[in-house]
C-alpha cells in the first residue's frame, strides 16, 4: 500500500483508518453525499466499483446505508477484493473508481481484510529466533515420514502457534500445527492437542499441499492459511492482507530455521 496516499482535504479519516475500511465503505462514506450510491461496473468480464457510472461499462447502482461498515458481505456481492483506487475527472466532477481509465491517477492501493467465514489469519506466533528444541524429535520423524523439509514444518508451527500445543486460534484451528477441525478429522487426529498427532497430521497435510502445487511453498503456505478452495478461486495467493503477512512470516522463518540447522540459503530458480 502507498504511504503517500492522499486523503480528501477536510473530509477524510486518518490513512490508517482508510486502509482498514473495505473500499465500498470508503466510497460510500468519504466522498460526496451522492456517493451513498456505489456503482458496480462490469467490462470484459472484470468488475470495478465507482462513485459514478463508468463510460464503456455496464453499471448497476448499489445503495449503501449508514451501517455499511457492518455489512462486509457486500464485498462478495461487489466482487472486488483488492487493487487500486483511482481518481479522475468526469463531467466536471472528481470520480473515484477501482478501474484504471484514461486520465486516472492513483489515489491509494488497498488489500482487504479477510471476509467473515474465511480461515485466513496472520498466525499466532511471532517472527523471532529459531526454537530448535521444541518438539525436535517429532518434527524430525514427521519430516522423515513425509519427505517434507524439517525446517519448513518448524517454520509453519512457529508461525502458527509458537509451538504451543494448547493453542486455539480465533478461527478455530488447534494445536501445534493449528489444524482446522475438518483437516484434523481427515488426517485421523483424535486429540489435536497432542503434539505427536498434530505434527504428524500437519506434515501429511503439508505433503499433500506441496504435491498439489508442485513444490511451490508460497502456494502451499497460502492454502494452509486460507484453504485450498480460496487459492483455487483466486488462481493463486488470495488478496487477503492476513494471508500475505502469513506467507512472508513463514518464508522468513523457513530461511532462519534452515540456517540454524546448518543448511545453505536457498537461491530462487532462474
């Protein structure tokens, strides 16, 4: 996101507050009074939001009431989850839109928080020093059984729970590997708070994700965080701020664990 995004003089909340708002709320509450009507515009199979009908697009008016900030399901209805908000002049007035039309200039960039019901999260653990003594034998055994890098499994556990066997996330994930109940059941876990069961199941689940994504750790981490269906829906890493923070955290931890365990730093494929 841009740190220099320009708010409307005399009207806007703080930049931090702006970036926390879904863009439809931003459009409906920050600009001119008539912007209580937000237009959902479709062109060439792509969707945008605007404070006025876009030339060349098929637009439908959406009335946003004063409680819009309490109705995040409108995101799904609108079909826009991340991108850039542009400013341009149209018919002598400033118009704001998520589509880059001729004469537009960048107003701000945004990534929405996870819609309700999605499992994506930033993780319970914090990036810090590797903790090689935590469940070391269990991670070694799980890595040997599945072929998944020991350092990668530790990075996931570190980011997910900080190795806390009793951890429960606000989304309902449990144990060292923060398995969602349906995943735990699928992998035969009878007690998600037993480290041996959690780590074994988490490793097998990660093994299946790495196979699905042909060894791409970024996509595997995205699916572990936000779900396979979400990655499929967005054809890659979903635009959720939580998932992107989570991936950065896991990849950073992975390199730290590899280094602590005596492995050389991986270099990106050319």
